[in-house]
C-alpha cells in the first residue's frame, strides 16, 4: 500500500503523469485485488500510449476475471499484431475455449505447441478440447504427449487409459494401468485393469487382479460382481457368494445385473424360490425388464408347472415387445403343455411372420399338426423346417406334391402336378413347380419343354414381358447349362437381362457360360453381379477361381474371405482358400481351413486329400498318411490322386514297398500317365527288380516319347546290368535325352558318369563341364567332376569343384568330401575344419564324426578321437572301421577291456576283414599273449 501511495503522489505532482508510473500502479492494484482501479489505470495508459503492449496484456487478464471474454480477445489481438509468443497463443486458446470456439482454440494451442513443444499445458488443453469434441484418437495422442513430458502424472495417465478403453484399445489401456499401478497401488486401478483383461479374454489374470482389488478395497461392489461373473461357470457357489457380497455393498439399480446373474446361478443350483426372488427384485427397479420376465415365465413353466403364471409373464413380454420371437415361442410351448393347440398355432404363425426362416417355428407347427391329425400340413411344415424356407403362391395340391418330393416320391409328385395342370393348363405356378420337380429327377429335356410352354403362355402381344419372365429365361438358361448347351444358355441369360438388367443371378451365370465359351469379359459379369448384390458368396468364389488361374493368389484369397464372411459354413470356400494358401506356402493356415471344412462335412474325400498334401508339405508326415487313408476309405473319383500322392510321400520316407503298392494301385485305376510309370520304375530300380523296371520305363517312353527323365532312368537300369551290350544301350538313351533337350544338365552328368565307368576320363570331364556351362549353379555336376578329378589324381581341381558346390548349397556330405580331399593333400587343419562344418550342418552325419575321430587319432589326440568315434558308432552301428579305430584309441588310452569289446564287435560285423585280426593280434603281442596273437594272425 505504501508503494501505491508513493506512486499516487508522484502521479499527482507530475504533469502530465508518467505512463510507466500509472502502469505500475495499475499492476499493484491488480495484485491487491482492486480490479476497477487497476482497469482505470490500464485504460489511461492505453489511451495515452496505444503501443504499450504490457498494459493490454494485464487488462485482458482483468477482463477474463470479470468474464468479459470478447474485450479480452480484442486486447490479445492487438498484442498479436505487434508480436507472437507462446504465452499469447496460450491466452488466445483459453479465451476461445471460454467463448466456445473450439476450432480457434485448438488452432492457437497447436501454434503454442510449435513455439514450445516441451510445455505440457498446451497439449493438455488441446486434449481436453478434442475430448469434448469427440475426437478421441487425437485426444489420446495429446495425452500421450503430456505423459511423455511427465511420465509420473497419474491424472493424465488415467485420462489416457479411460479414453483408450472407450475406443476399445485394450492393450494401450493395459499399459497405462500397469504404469499407474507401479506409481500407486490403487484398488480402482487394479479393478480397471481386470476389466481390460476380461475384454482380452485373459481370465486368469483378471481373476488375480480382482482378488487384489478386493483385498485393497473390500467395499468395492463392482470387483465382487466381476469376480462372480468370471467364476459363474467353474465355481458356482463362490460366484453366488460374490454376487451376494456385491449386492450387500450396493443393492441399488446400478447393480441390478448382480440380481440377474445370481438368479441364473440359483436356477442352475435348482434353488428356484431364491431365483424368483432375485428376478422380482429386478422388476421392482425396472418393471419392463424383458429378460427377467422371460426367465420368470420359464421358471413357472418348467420348474413349478404353474402355467397360468407363466402365460401371464410371456403375455407381458409380448405386450412390451410385439415382435419378440422368444415371447411368442415360449407362450406357444406353454399352450402346447395345456393342450391349447389353436392358440399355440396362432403364436407359431406369428413367429413365422416375424421371422420366415425360423426352423423351430416350422418344426413345432409340423408337430402340432401331426398331433391334430393334419398329416398333409405336418409333412409340409416338416419339409419346410428341413429346407428352412417356404414357398409362396402354391395351393394345397402343390404343397402335397412338395411333401412327396421331400419324402423321395418324385413320380407321385409329378403325377399330382400333371393332374392339376390338366385342370388348369395355364397355371404358371403349377408349371414352374413341375419344371423344378423334373430338374430334381434329372429330366432336363422335359423341364425345357415345360419352360417353353410357360414362355408361350407368358409371351406378350407387345414387347413388354410380364412380371416373372426374367426368372423364366434365367431358369431356361440354367437347364441349358445342365445339358452343356452353352450357346443356348448364353442367349437365354441375355434375354433375361433384357427384361431385367438387374437380375443378379442371370448376370453371374452368364459370366460362367462365357468361361465355357472362351469369352474374355466374363469377369465383368461377376463384378456387375456383386455391384447389385454384395451378399452372393458364389460370385466371390468364382472371382477367386479367376484370380487363382492368373496366379494372383492374394486377390484370390481376399475373394474367398469375402465369400466366407457371407457364408462361414461354405465348404467350397474353405476348400479353395486352403488350396490357395498351400500355393503361397502358408501350410499351417491351409490346414486350419481344411480342418474347418472337415468339421462341417467329414465325408468329402478331396478335403482329406488336400489336407494330407498340406500336412506333407508342413512336415507332419504321419498325419498326412492318416488323411490319405481316410480319403481312400471314403472312396470315389479321388482314389487315383490319393494313391499317387501317398506313393510319393512313402517314396520320400524311403518306404519303398508301400510306395510300390500305391503306384501299382494308381496304374490299375488309370494307366495313361507317363510320370506315374516313371516313378514306379524308380521304385522298382530301388527294389533291384531291373527287368520289370526296364519295362516300366519303356512304357513311360511309349506314352510320352519326349520324356527325357524316362530315358535317363532307363539308361541307369542298363548300366546296372554291367554288360557291354547294355552299356551301349545306356549310352544311346543318355544321348537321346541330350538330343531331346540340349540343356538337360542331368543327362550330361549321367552320360559323364557312364564315360567315367568306361574309363574315358577326358570325355567324361567334358560332359560334366558342359553341364556346368549350361547351369553354373548345378551342384551335382561339380560333385561328379570333383570325383573324376580325384580319380585322375588331380586333387586341387577336385578341391576347387567341391568348394564351388558348397557355395551353391552347403551340405554335410560335401563338407566331408572336401575334408577328405584336404586330408589327401596333407592340409590336415583344413580337413578337420571341414569335418567340423559337416557336423555343424548335420548333427546326424556319422561319416563326418568318423573322419574327424580318425584324424584326431592320427594326430595322437586320443581323448578327442574317442569322443568323435563314440558319436560315429552311436549314429552308425554297422561301421566296422569305426569300431577298429575306437579299439586302437582305447589301446592308447589303456582301456584294455573296451578295446577287446570293440575288436569283437568289428569281427562280428565283418568276420573276414583281415585288418581287424591284424590289429587285435598286435594288441595281444603287446600284452605278451602270444598264443592269442598267433590265432588272430592265422585267422587274418
């Protein structure tokens, strides 16, 4: 106050007063809460000096305090003309928010953020505005920015979590509540996290959180309710207890669902009166609660047999909801129990009017009519229940014909329809029914005659056809398709589309006919059909087939997805999507689709065949064999493919005898596939039945004279005869294969091996080189040339070829072979490294362990040698050399008993192997057992 008095005196004595002094006094008045005096001073300053920006700023604060937002906005706009700052944008944003102009407010807060991205207030205010405007995603983003700046601000994290839950971003909300619980162990936070876990179906975690929430806050009625809800299936008594505690804590209307859930559980526990009490409590809060009324009706009908009271509740439901299917249906069931069949029929008819495809409605109508002795109606309703549809515009006689058709009495149905058509020859509904029955009985020509008769009756004098003519031409087109008369079908569909260009089925089937007529624009018809009706699953499947033919598998799968979204139980859709997923290598997902198809219909052989192929590709060979067996048990047209595919699987599993039986069975079904004969020949070759294999390969060549693989395989058979005459025949076949395809690398390699056997090394080397020149990545050619180089004594070229082969595809066998070559060139370290690489590539490759052990033995690293030789014998118990080397190793390690055991094992495997007797004899001599040594030397 002293300072204000001082400035006041100074202002009085100064003429004119200083604007700075007046401004300072205005600020002091503002600080002391004297807004009117402060406003008067600030107004004087602005009047005297319109460019005094500080005065505008403080005046706008006074206006805001007084609620005068428009003058405050004017002051801020004046300041904005002079300079822009973060504080100015913030002030503008707040003023616009008070003036309920959210767009301008958000714009200014966004500018404030650009000026100072590290300040959280602008993000917070903008988030609140976004939230008020319903822009939840934007609000979440801004709250996240605030959290990034202040990670421990629990209030903002809670807001962020709440909004995330609102838009069902459960994982985001879960992370927020995890963070909140780390900051503060709060029962409400744990309860909210439990709700998220329930939404994510992580019920165990939800249950744990609810227990923790109850422990932290025993008065939380909502926690007890949720825990009871989770436990109601697995622990009914505990669930009842939880619902009871929830109601003890809160028995108001907001906890009404606890009464309902507890009532349901009381019904399961057959505590009927307690259940009734709970549902009546709900009706006290909400007299028109439909589910409670229905449940009470169910209790009185089923448990107490008080049908009048049950009828009262069901009637109340119907009065509340005149279209309640459950109400009418339940009341009809009570009327049946009271044997009031006419009232039951009325209610069921209402059900069918509300929901024409209601299966249970037709079923009960048929049942009631059967009790009443109305057999014709009973048959009709039961057939409709089976078909889930009803026919319209057909009289009693036609319904009788439909009953006979449903019962399989097609001839009787036809006779009845023909009799009625004689009475009324121009009845379009009767003729239409007759044509449909004729189609069911595969009488397509007669059906066409019936449709042509209908066309003559409906033919107009003028150009305008009557209603229903488009369907007639559509039906004619469908019959022509059955007869494979695609030109006539095309004309019929065109006529239908001239009458009604929006006839979606005619458009679709015209597209199918165009495929058969090799017209290129069939896809347009599919697209037009979808444009008129997006709910036609068959059109999507046809488009999927088209894209599948183009090998555009992603688009094909998308169309299958659309079809299955419309008809989830569509077997064709699941089958085709499974096949497409197989082609893109998604075997696991293909198996899921095919398994779903089998669940729907488990007597379709092609489904099991396709799943078996997928299992084989996925590496589950046993399951594949099981599916092949099931497909064969079902039988049908797929048997040939099943035998071929299962034979290939047996062949890959080295089960040659079973593979032979399958291919033999396949050839009995169809003997015109040269590839099947070729594979059978390979199997016979493996079984060493050379004469039969030769005939089979010859048969394959007769079926397909340009089949190169058959020539190569037959040549291999000739070579196995080991005669000069057959060798020449083999050479001719190899040369024929090369002549048929000069780029066939396998033929060059096979011919090279033949020349190698004939000891024409130079020519053989050229054949291998030719194969490499044709395909530099053909590994067998490098491998074969490496062996040839070794045979010619060229070790380093062999090493180079093996190195090149390894660069193409590193295998354990190639590493082992290069190790042998390195050992021959005295590069022992490199050899050992190759053996290690072979073992690393394939842990079950016994030869690499043997070679590594032998090399360690030569280098006198006996312990290491013993380790590798032990592994080699474990993998290949028939390798007598491994036993001998291990015996020698054990001799060097003074394991005499073990050495004798290994020598004995080697002799058992190969009783005529001199080397083993020599080594054991030497060992006996070192032990001064000369008699035993003499025996071994003599045996050797």
